[in-house]
C-alpha cells in the first residue's frame, strides 16, 4: 500500500469520526429535502470510517474504494446546497464552496486510481 493511499484512508476515517464528534455541523449543510438528518450523518460517518479502514486490507480494498467513490458522488447535492444556500454554506466565500465542489471530482479521480 502506497503512502498516498494511507493519506486517503486517514482523510475518510477522520471525516467519519467528525460526523460523530460534531454531528450538528454536518446536519446544517444537508438539504432540507433529505429526511432524518441526524441518522444520515451518523450512518455516513460509520460508512466513511469503515471504508477508510477497509482500504488497509487487500481483501476489502476494492469494495472500500468503490464505497468511497459512491459516497463522493452521493454527496454532490450537499455541496451544491452549500453553494446555493448561504446559511448552509457556513459563511464560507463562494470561491471556497466552488473549489470544494470541484474538489469532489479530484477526490473521485484520486480514489479511482487505486481501484
């Protein structure tokens, strides 16, 4: 396993942990049309942690990487919501929110390199 994959894994593990430490921050950025915000924040946190850990093992790496790619795609509406809704955007400048949205494509590509 290359050091890049370790970094990728830790990003998702840490992000998943923060879903449990600061769930309200994640609930604030979710579009209102998605029901049960708190439940989805906790579930997505668990999935991020499991996928991050799953990349460490050859037997689970491919499924973990595809899980991360799917999550990154599923999270697009959240990033778009943050861009369009000032309150959900956490008062970040629009340029940061656009960069964050575009970063999703880079992350998807980065993960796909290991599949």
